[in-house]
């Protein structure tokens, strides 16, 4: 009895063991079709497995497991990667477009600001230049006003001095001399020594046969009769009536020359500037220099040959060309002053 029970249990165990691989395979087949993350089994005829209606294997139990497993998510992964790449490309393109548009906008904004700044800068430069011009104009106007005021004050002072001199002539006539002439400076005797103004200068009365090529013809139209004079280097000539040639004469008053002779000096008399050369006084005009009468108060340092001493009870004056000169001491030098003589 015990032996029979033991065989029964043993056979039952073998039967159960024979069922165990099939159940495991079926279980694994069912598990393979579940879920998308496990590989699918290839059930082709080459697998070496056949099934009967009783769910038991027939023939040999050889089967090959399909190692070529394809996964459902592999395609999805590629799709997702492609989508990601396309998204990245699109985002990159969008970003590049945005960057380019932003750069263009910034460039345009910068150019607009530069144009505005240029216009404002040009306007500011124009304003600054205008202000500088106005300030320069104001400075020039102020300078001109100051110069005009200085000139006016100088003229007023000179006028006052002239007025005092005129009053001196009127009220203190001959205060220094006591004779028939009056002057601004005290009498100071020194000997009369004629002076020459160069090799081409000649005194009045000198006679020559021909004139030099530099001599020019002048017309004296101050008189009713027109007289022709020749001028050369401060010397005036007139054609002689007595013999063939030319004679040096006094400079005719009113005759005008274009340039002053070499060696001229200047003097002030009666608030006017005079030019002096060879015993002749000139005043400046718009076109040149005109011969003028010897002005009272003019001081010169040299007299030409042809002067004559006039003795006025001990005071010796020099008469030349119709004017009277008294010897004086001026700035430490011997000089002559044109005086008013009424004798």
C-alpha cells in the first residue's frame, strides 16, 4: 500500500514537471504581447514549434528565439529627434530672424540717432559760430569805440594846446622877442649853415643845360596863366627865357607830386602833419602830395642854400622862400621855427 502510494506521488510529480515548461512558455508569450516596451516574438514556421489542440508540443521541442527584436519606441524616438531638430532649426531660424531684425532695428535706430545728433551738432555749431561772430563783432565795435574815443580825446587835447598857443599869440605877442615877430619857442642863436640834400639836389637859381631822364612835367593851374614846371628828386625847374636851358625855381604852391623825394622829414603844425624836403613843405592828398606854404610853428633842422639873414635889433632871422625862420634849440639840437613876422 505504501509502495503504491509512493508510485502514485512520483508519477504525479513527473506529470506536473512535464506541464511546467509549457505553462512557462505560454506565460512568457502572453507577457510578450503586453506593453509596448518588450520585443515581439516571430511565430513563423521556422521556429520549430507546433501546437496541438491539447496545448501540448508535438515533435521535438526545439525552437529558436527571435533575437531581431524591434521596439515600438525606436521609430518614435527618431521622430521625436527629428521633431526636436526641426524645432531647434525653426527656433534657430526664428531667433536669427529676430536677432537680424533687432540688429537692423538697432542699426536704424543708431543711424537715426546719429542723424539727429548730426543735425543737433550742426545746429549747435551754427549757434556757437553765430555767438562767436556776435562776440567778435561786439569786441570790434568796442575797440572801434575806444579808438574813436582816444582819437577824440587826443584831438581835444591838441585843440586845447592850439587854443592856448593862439591865446599866447594874441595875449603874449613878442613875449620872448620884443620885436615885430612872434613864435612858440624862445630865440636861440646859432649860425646859419646851408644844407644840401644829395648829389642831384640844386639850390634855387642853379642853371643846367639839359634835364635828366627822370624829370617829369608838372602843370601849375592855380594861376590864370598855366606855367609848366619840371620836377626831379625834390628840385623844381623852369625853362629859361634868357638862354637855352633850365633854371631851378622855388616850388610853386599847389603843385602836386605822386611820391615824396628821398630824405624827407615830418613836422606838426596847427594839428596837421607836414612833410619837409629842400626848403619845401608838403601836405598829403588823396592822389599824392601838394606843395604848401610854410606853416607857422613848424620846426625843421636844416635850411637850404639861398636863405638871407635878417637882423632885428640883434635877433637874426633867416628869410627863405618868403617865410621867416628863427633859430631855436629843440630837443638838444639846433633847429629853425617858422615864425609870424609883421615888420
